[in-house]
């Protein structure tokens, strides 16, 4: 059933990483991405991988989850690896007609593969350890300086929160409507593409109607509770930086500095 | 022959995961052709899951469902045919309407069967008549109707398929008392006119007592009782323990009986209660009057 699809990939836990300030987690994730792209030799990547493994160990998120997040990008990894392997010039190690594999090609291919894998596993850790609501909260606070240039930050965050809140509701609704139409003999499973698209109309129209109705009701309920946008709005849960946030910021800074130093003193891969 | 029969019907949600939940537990049932059955039980007692087995929307985890003596999952590709045979009206069915006009919406089911235009027209008008929709309403958009009327349209949409068995999941939820009586009255009329089998899921003991011939009581995923109204409501204490109160008027008569007043305990509707009380008063009057004269 549709209900079984999980939305978001929050993995509940009580680790220090779960308790970190979402703003710091977002910033560190970005810093980590930068670190991956700054690294130019094996030692630099070693630091990147060690950082990732340490973070996963502290978070208590099982490695299986990390692998799960990597599943959808396997084709991309394979594709870039193959491209890099065959199309980078260097000392040919193997040649067959126009196809050749060079030493540079191989090292480049390995590097790109590591980069993509670390990138996805790292950003997934952010969503594994931060619930969607907290994440939007953190994003709102991080982007709040943009309010000065009239970016409706609060409104965007509110929209995101509401959208997340309604995904499960709408999925349940879709399930119900699909069953109701099936009970009237709708055939949603067979037929050609065009027929299938047509067969979805009896599901989509009621779904839209009820989504609009819900939106209307929600707007009314919010107005009844005197919602008037983000201006002067206080929060029940204040975001606060703690010792762990400072420590993790320091560790990240040291790692990035380390990667840069390694770049200077050790010959890059290519 | 029984029109619906189940054998060891069991359904488990999220089987194998830590969230496993048995929704229907080893249900053995036989519902005869032509009966009007009320299905009662708590929220979460498995009523809705059970009825979705009868038209093949849910596939049993274990056990069998027979409609007219045929195992409905014998040929899974043929399952759509069962849906025309057993019409199911969901809870709040007004949210399934989608066509431009009421007429087209009621015609959706019959069109899916693949009937001729004349046949569809005949069935739409007949179904509209059963639920009390006017000719002029047929050309309106379903979205401009009132909530009660929308629900009638949705019920007509299932009736128009002329199912052998009609199942309604809480057809009166969210309606006012007048709308409730009207819809249930129309369902009863439909049942009497068509002589087919009708199953009504309800929370209201009063409604079941008033309109149905038999009652099926579900408790904690199992069938607790399936019997005539009289026999079901004689289990007052067990039903109360389940949190399912028997009709108020029945409770009054049971209490009267407990206090030594000689009344018939099988009173389920206010009308029958009135009759019984009038009889009692008349007898009392005769006795009193006779005593005074003597």
C-alpha cells in the first residue's frame, strides 16, 4: 500500500549528533562538501572518509542506513567512473582500438567515486539525525539575514513545514480514494500508458478538491489562532548552541585545515 | 446457499515487521441471501478491514472468502468482476465524486462494467430514484450540492452497478438525525424492493436495532456474535463490557424488569417501547379500576 512509503528519512536517536543545533549541522554539512572538493590527494580523502565514519559511529545510525542512501546513486557512480577511466589522458596502461585506460584515468575515477559516495552519505547523515521540522527551523534561522533583501524566509519555512505535515495525510487520502474508485470498478493497474493516465482522473480530481478544502480549513484555523506571519513571532523551542556544537565546529575546521595543509605538502594525485 | 462465506479469514497489517497488527482474526461467517445485517464494533475492531475483504479490495493473509460459493481469489485477474457483484460504499463517500455532472458520476460504475448506453441510462435513473434524487439534480455539478445530497449521489453510484450485495461503511457518519433517518430509510426501502443482501456498518445500536434483521458484533478483530437482533441484544452485559451500549430504550426495559415490573425485555426501538408501556399502563389501569370498584 501507499501508506508503507516512508517520508523523510529521520532515524530517531539520542546521540550527541541528534541533539546538535540544526544550524550547526547544516553549516558543517556544507563545510564537509567543500572539504571533499578541496581534497586533492589520497591523504585528504583519508581525512574525509575518517570524518564520515566517525560521524556515523557517534550518531549511532547503522551503516546499513548509509548504504541504503547510496543505493539510488549507484548508476551515477558507475557512469562517472567509467567516463573518467576511459577519457582522461595520461600514460596508457591498456589499449584496445580507441579505448584506453590511463594511470591518471584510474586515479581520477577512484577519486570521483569516493567524492560522490562521501557526499551522499554525509548529507544523508544530516537528514537521518534531524527531523524534517527541526531541519526547516534551522534553515529558517540560517537564512534569516536574507530578510533584509526582502526574501520571505519565514513564509518559505512555514510552507515547507506545512507541506511536510500534509504528505502523510494526502497519501492516506489517495489510498482511500483509490479504493473507493476501485470499488466502483476502476481499473488502475492494467492497460496502456494513456489508458492508465486517464484512469487516474477519478483519483486526482477528488484528491485536488480535498487538498484545496484542507488548505482552506487550515488557513482558517491559523487565522483563528491569530497567525499573522513571522513578524514578532517567538518560538517555544529556542535554538541554542551548546558545547557539542562548538566542539564539532572546531573539529571540522581542523579537518579542513588539515586537508589544505596536506594539499600543499603532498603531491596531488594528478 | 449463503451469499458471503468466509473460512478462517485472517488479515495482518505490516506482517513480519515490529508494527505487525492483526486486523481480522480467524473469522468464520455465513451471510444468507436477502438479509439486512448491521455490523457493529469499536473503532479499530476490524469492521472496515473485514468488509473490504468481501469485494476483494484487501487480500486475506490467510483463509478464504466465498461469494456465491466461489472463492474470489481463485483467479486474481478476475477480481474486478467481484467488485461489481459486491458493491461497497466507503465512509464519507462524497469525497470520491469527480465528474462534471451528477448523472455522469452515477454512471461511472455502470460504464466500467461496459454496459450499453440505454442500460446505463436506465440504471442511473433507477439508482437516483432509490436515494431520492430529483431529475433536475442529475444535470447539476456534484460539487455544488449539500453534504447530504453528495452522499446520496455517491451511494447511487454504487447502487447503479446493481450489486448482489450492497455494503455501506457508516453511511450516516456526520449527518444530522433527520438526514440519518432518511438515508437509512431509503436503504431499507431499497433492500425491500430489490430483495438483495445489504450490510450496514454502524456505531449506533439504535440504528441497527431499528433497521436491521441481524447484527454482527466485532470485538478485538474477532466476530463476537452473529445473530438476530433479539439474541444479540440479550447479551447486554457482555456488550456493555465491550463498551458497546445496547439501545437506551432496551436498557430502560431491562432495568424495569430487574425491579420486578413485568415487561417484555426484547424492546429495541422507541416505538416498540411505547406500545409496551401503553399495554402495561392499560393492564395497570384495569387492575386498579377493578380494585376500586370492588
